[in-house]
């Protein structure tokens, strides 16, 4: 963030980040003279892509810790641009808004929807997905992240290709190959990956966005079923934006 010479920003935006949208919002506000920007990252990735502006890494210590940080650092606006499956911080942000009165916007990219030719099955949790998986195929491409990999550890007869940014830790399935990679991923590469590993079923969370969606197209083309974990519940009553542009409009429209 940079300001005009001699002018101090009169707004401090706390972006709860970790997504492409969070980084793009920080980039859009970087040279805006009215805004100071701090992006908070949870610290689950060993080497995160840092956005411009100020950053902080690690938890706040729950609702009261987040509220205290907002007040202590003079935050005037909060944008919850966390991953759709990071539900705890979203509820903490809503509670912190109630405590501090600082307006909070939920920036949530739209989820994926199946199209013609897609063979999608749905689960409400990783546990439900693990229970349904054996009936769909014996060679699975698992793209739900390393944090929930232990949920699939009991599936001893399923071979897994797991793609994640960092190596998994904790219990893992006995038949496992790990691919360390960070999106976006090209459609041609996803096609080749499914064919080379003879994948029979794709397992994914409904993360939305375009960075990892080519795997869905590749699965449709190959006639492979996709097991989709639905998004968890989100706080009600907050204003929401589906894009960075909508978030910028919300910030500009708020007279605070």
C-alpha cells in the first residue's frame, strides 16, 4: 500500500486472506491513497504467496483476539476472503463484527455447478466422501487438501494420488502417491495426469474459482465420476460479494 505524499490513509482494511481473491483485492488497493491494507494468513502453507501491503501470519486467538486486533490496530473494514472451507474464521469474523461494530464483507467466489456430461456425486463432509469413495473407483485423485487426508487413511484398498502445496502429515492412506504443486493448472496437464495415473474417480471440495477447475473438465472428458464435498454453512446476515470488483464497490460505497 502506498499513499499520496503528505496524506495518511483514513481507512484500514483487514483482509482475512489465503485465496486468489484476497491477493487480488490487496493488489487493487495497493496504491489507493485512502486505504491501508493488512492481509492475515492462517499460516497453513509453509511458503505462502504474500500479497502487497502489510501481512500477518497466524491465528488471532479466537473471537476476542480478532476483535481486539481490529480495535487495537484501528481497522475500519474487514473483508473475509478466506477459503470457502475455512468456516471457523468466517464465524469468528461475524462475531467480531458484532463486538466491534466494524463492518465486515464476505468475499466468496461462486461454487462450481455440474454441466452436461458431468457425473457428479455429492457429500456433506470428508467423512461422508470417504464412505462413498470405494464404490466409485479403486484409483482416486484426491484434491481436498492435506489437512483432511487422515479421513481417508482407513481406505486400505484404494490407491490415492494426492495433490497439495505442502507434504501431508499425520495418518495417510497406505497406498499413496503425493504430487506437490500449486495452481493454477492447465487443462492439458490435467488430462495427462488423469490418463497417466489411470484415475477412476476424482474427489474434490467445492472450492470454486478457475485456478483448479480444469480438473473437472478433464474428468468429464474422460468419463470419470467426481465426488464433490459441499461447502459448509456460513454466517447469515452479512453483505456478500462474489468478485473483487464487487468488494471494491462495497468499500467505496461505505461512508465510514
